[in-house]
């Protein structure tokens, strides 16, 4: 265990690389991973819960604004192609997203089968809004929106205790993400009059059956912390001829008890996200430079990030657990030009039913 802690700490605090812009599907997936880390059944105050059933509601929001290519910041003028007076390249575009806002409400139903086994089904409702600039007449400033149910996740978790159960436990989580989120959302874009297929950042699901896996250790002794290693593996290709990239994450959380019912915590998360594989050809235009915006180019997704999050856990009466957190990337290394993350926040409440 000592070597695992040292190795993870070196990765978390010494790495010079860090995630990239999220599709709405990926944004909701990350919040699902955090739900197990804030399980009401892992609290010392809830050793004798009246029911094996629990319900968790989480609201999460994130904003992207500005651009990065690798670690280099780019202005809007550098990414927006201004017409025939300026050379067109693979790194500038006639349409430019300026502000991307994603919000997810995640509803999760859990069941504690035994002290070792726990299951959970989670369904997100996602809202996405993207403001744009463009050089195209009648579309100089416009906003695209999408909303609806995202991909459903079914996850099982097996927990086993250390030799001294009072010092901590290990957990392995595995599951299946079902493609219940739409990948054929349309809107009025500058490509042509009427409704057209929206870019990857506006679609609500992955369109594939995906495999979330997580291995973690939580110490509940004098030092209250956990380390989590997770991956989301995509399978196959969806009916739009692409699949999202795999996501890999290493997360460390340290908690400090402020009172018998309140804890504050700090989290450092390293995430690596792959680019999109394949492409949706309906997003292209007939031109030597076929991508009208960077978010239509599947190679301009993915990258590395380190996020720092601070939060509060409050164990309320009547079998409630409330948490709030706010996070900001401290380093981003993106496959760009790509919108960079500004901040994200989350609020969740769990209740034994």
C-alpha cells in the first residue's frame, strides 16, 4: 500500500501533463464515477442503515472558453478564419465556438446487496449550449442548444476490507454504459439552410456500448483519503461511423474532519482522453478544408489535464449525505486548437430510502 500511495502521489503532483473538451456524454460519465466515492454506505455514521436502497441526485456544470493548442493559448482571432484576405489552414475555421456550457442532472438508484456488493443504475439528463462567431452572412453570432437523456450506466461494485477493517478497504467497480443518449441531434447551422446534424460536442450520447472500470483504495483511519484508477473503454462504432475515445483517470482525494458531521476535501485528478476514432461525414463541407469548425474535426478532441477540486461533505440527519465541490484545471495539454475548460462544479445529495 505504501508504494501504491507513493507512486500515485508522484503521478498526481509531479506530472507536467494533464482533460480535453468533453462531449456531453463524457461529462456525465465523469460525474458517475464520483458518485461511488461519495457513497452514503462508506460513512462511519451509517454503519446500521435501515434500508439497502439509496437514491442520489447530482447536478453538475462546466464551462469552456478560450483555446489551447497543446499548452499554448490562442486568441479567437488566431482560430477564426477571416475570409479570402487570410490564408486558410487546417488550424483556422470560418465558424468558431466561443463559449460552451454543459449541465447534467444525474439520477442514481443504488442497492446494497451485502457489506461487499453494491449496485447502481444512473441516468443523466443533459443540457448543452454553445455560442458561436462566424464569417458567414446571417450567422455572425448564433447559439446552438441540445438537451435530453444521456447514456444509462449500470455499475456493480465489490468491496473488500483491509486486514484491519477500521483502517480502510479496496473496491473494484465494473459496469456497462447503454447508448440511450441521442447521437442524431440537429440544429440550424451555417453549413446550409434548415436543420443539419450537430457536432460531436452537441450530441447527448456515445452511440456505443461502453465499459466503465474502476479500482480504488480508501483509507478510513487516522488519514482519510482514497486513490482511484478508472478507465472507460469504448466498443465498436456507432451508426454515425465514429466512436468516442477511451478515457483514463487517476484521482486522489484527502478529507479533513471539521466536526462529527462535516468534512472538507481536496481532490487532484489526472485524466487522459483519446481523440474521436472515425468521423461523421455529414459534418463536413465540400472544400479543400472540409472542417467548418474545430469541433467537427475528430482529431481535435482529447488530451491531458490535471484538475484541482475543493469540496464539503455534510452528513445530515435522517440518512442524508450532502456534498458540494468546485474545480478548476491547473494544467491542460490539448489536441488543438481546442476549447479549454474554465471551471466545473457539482452538488449532490444521497438518501437512504
